[in-house]
C-alpha cells in the first residue's frame, strides 16, 4: 500500500528541492512530513515518537545546510525517519525495518546523506568532531559538521569525552541538543535536572532575549563589542542560573533554549550559527511524539507501538485463543522481584531500559533497590561492582549489543576482582527489525574468554528462573552471565518452583541412536532443535538432543559421553560462530583427543541485516529446517562411510 504524500512533500526528492521553497512554506512541509510519518508507521510499524519530535528540526537542518557536503550526524538514529524521507527515500519508506528493505537507522551504505552509521547512543559528537578534524586537515574550511543528540544520550560518558576534546580543539562544529526529557523511558539524573533548570528559568530566558537584541545592534560596530557581550552573557548565565553553564565551561558557545517546533525561527538561528566559528551548542526544547496527541501523552508506549489505527489510536494486538508464553524480559522482571523479596542483598541495575528490560517491575515494588543509571553501560557495570564489594548481589540487566560498551568494566572491575555481579543480557542473538546495530551476536564469545565468569543461556522460561535463582546463591559468589533473546518463550505456565542448577551441567532433551548424530544446543534456539528432531524422527532418523545450558564451564562429562556414543555432532547457537559455543565444544574435543565430525550452526562471520528472527534464522541456516538439513548431511556421510568400511 502506497502512502500519498502532501503536495509540497511529493515534490521533494532531495534537500535541493526543499531549498526551492520559501521560508513560510516550511510550516506546511513540516505538517505534511509529520502526517506522512504517522500514516506510514501506523500501517507498517517502526519507531514513532522520536521522529515526530524532530520534524521541524529536520526540515530546518536540510533547508539551511548543504547536505551531504555539510555532514549531519544523528545520534542513535531512531529519530531520522524525516531525514530519510527528505533525502530521496520517501518511496522506499514503507520497506523500513522489513526484511530486504530500508534500515531503521542511518546507514552509510544506504545513502550519501547518512554521514555516519548509528544505532547505539552518544556517538554523534565524537563522530562529527572527527569529521571536522578531517575537513580542517583537507582545508575544507567551508564545511559544516552538525551532531543532533538527545538529552538522554548526553548522559553517556562518550558524549562528555567528545565535548571535552571539541572544546579544546576549537573546531567548527554545531551540537544540536534535542531536549525532550526522554530516551525510551523518562530520563534520569542530574543532567536532566540541570537542563530543566535552564528551560524553566523565566528570568534567564527573558534577560537572554533582551541581551541578544542588544547584541544584534552591537554587531554593526565590529567584533570587540560582540566579545564584550559574550562575556556579559556568560556572566548572566552563571548569575541567573546560580551555576556556571556546563557547556560554556567546556568552551562551547551555548545558545538557547529555543522552541524546537518553530521551524522558521530554527532556520534563522541555524543561518546565524553557520557564521560563528568554533564549537557551538544549540539547546532545542521539543516534545517527543509532537503532533500525535496519544504519543505526546504516553511517550514510552508510543516510542515504537507497532501497527495502530491513526484515527482512534488503537494499537493492534493479536488476541490469542489460548494462553501464550510470556516475553523472556517479563519472566526476568517478575523472577527478579520474587528473588529480591526472599534475598535482601539483591539489587537491580539497568542503563536507561527499565521498561525494555522489565526492571520497572522491581522499581515499582522496591524503588530503593532498583536503579536506572541513564544511558551509561560502563557506569552500570562499575556501579554494580561497587555494590558487590559491600556484599550486595546486583543483577545488572543490559541488552547484549549494549553490553559491548561496558566490556572493559566487566573484565577490569568485575572479573579480575571476582565480584558477585549477575549480568542478564536481554536481546541476545538476532534482535529482529532493529538490525545489525542491535543484534546480540557476540556475548557468548566475548564472555567465555574472561576468567572467573560463568556463561549460561536458558532454553525456556523455567530454565531462566532456575539460572537466576542459582546465580544469586552464596556458593556462586562470582561473575555470572545469563543471556536470553528478545520476544516470547515457550511455556504459558512458566511460574515453576525455583530450583538450583549445578554449575556446568547440561540436560538430556532426547536420547538418540548410538553411532548417529547428536545436536548440542544452547539457549532458546534449542526449541528449534526440538522441532528438527521431531521432523527427523518422522523420517526414521533417531537423533540425540542435549541442552548444554552452560557455555562456560562446559559439561565435560556429558560431552565425553556424547563423543563416545555418537559419530557426529551438530552445535546450534544464536550467536557468532567465531569463538562461540560451537568453538568451545571443538576446543574441548580437540584437547581430549576426540575425533568426530562436528558441524557448527550459528551466526556467520558477516553483518546480518534486519528482518524477523525467523527470517534471519532461516537465512543463516539454523532454523528448524536448517538444523534438520545439517543432521541429514552428516547422517548421509556416516552411512556412506559405513558402507565403504563394509565393502573394504
């Protein structure tokens, strides 16, 4: 179904077309762009509120700046739908986040207008600064570099590191701070309070406006009066806000706050900023979900609501005819609260994802024992380590792909000190439509090489509960990693009694015929192996299946028994093949002098794009059909080898 754009938007195939419009037409363009996003996302899905909040900002940026020569970097990128539509991708926009379609985030290989590939937060300032240094080196002094970053992304250390260097280098760049008090959940921390103080100080805003009126008059008399006025402005900020301006202290010229939904004023401001050298920060106040009342009212729900009726606001959900299994994240959230009620040492930690991880369940019941630390994965890990030194047991819940950002802290602050921190890695494996920036491909590999740590993955909800229970026991007082995927499990009746699991032990799912093939799986993907063994049994192939549960330590006793009983093994994991679970099995068998055929199934050594999880499992050959095919191939090789032996 094609969505018809408004008359002005329909004529825009690139920012050059946008620039042909008169400034007063930009209000209508913004309205048409917002309506086009609402129409398309309501039918095809995707992120929603973030892009609505920056419509006017997007129009103003492409109207004023000479993109793509001027380099525009979006932080995170889920707010870049308007940017994509204005830069030649309007007709492809319905394919957004669909298998084989357009990426949901800016991506350099997709368009020259996507100056930097993004998906994780807080990278924009550093990337834009690097671009500005390169431009200076190439003597492209007319080139502008603009980083658009939300107030939530500003909480990460990377943002401050980049601001610190940018202020020292004094390069020509603009940071646009999109301040809406939201990331996915409401923002937290001192920076949020600081920005609120700036935006709500009536005295400061009134005096600032008067000062800039004077500044405009003084500018006619040369640079010296401007220099004096800048000092007056800085003093005014410090006095009226009762604190020095954070950004000015980092040698950024601070402008704002301004209304991020006044497109004509934004155009005027950006035209002024282009002429001012050095690093500058424009503080824009916006509303996430602007222009769609329900999204403005409940910004967390409407961050990515799925398909909905744009008139009534009804979010379409399937009504099952029988009880459905819960999401793994909800099993985590409810189980953590259950454990915390029984163990007063347990604490919860998440970096800005309380609803995404379901830590909000514990936060509501025990607000003094569950912490949202903002978009700061490194800090989340070290904060957890600090609590662990005092005898507490923090459960640090971080998405697998975001855990990569706190890897040094896992090694240095947790593992080397052998501290009792439980890492619960949500969205492990393929993340679906979010694509390669969010796939949790690498945690099995990057965790298992660290000393002291236990690395585990549950095949179902019961196993997740039992692993969480096991991880908090005093006898397991060391680093413990539990990974689980995005989406639903397999057990509608999931509230099972909590049981201890012996560390490094697997379980037999199905005994197979001796001399045949055994499937060794880890994690939720083992449920696809169950489907494969059922299909193979119908063909007369009696295949073994073992849920190994632990990637480190491996169940060595079980592995040796399997190696002695079967002639071939298929390992299955929803993780990278390089260094992952299958590699661990191969290493162990080689060390033990066991020589049998091993076929590893998992995520190959390439970037896998976006799509549903089932589509990506199939593409990479480890859905139920792919697992069955691998077993058939090995079974045929075994049968051929046996025939040759008999003949000889």
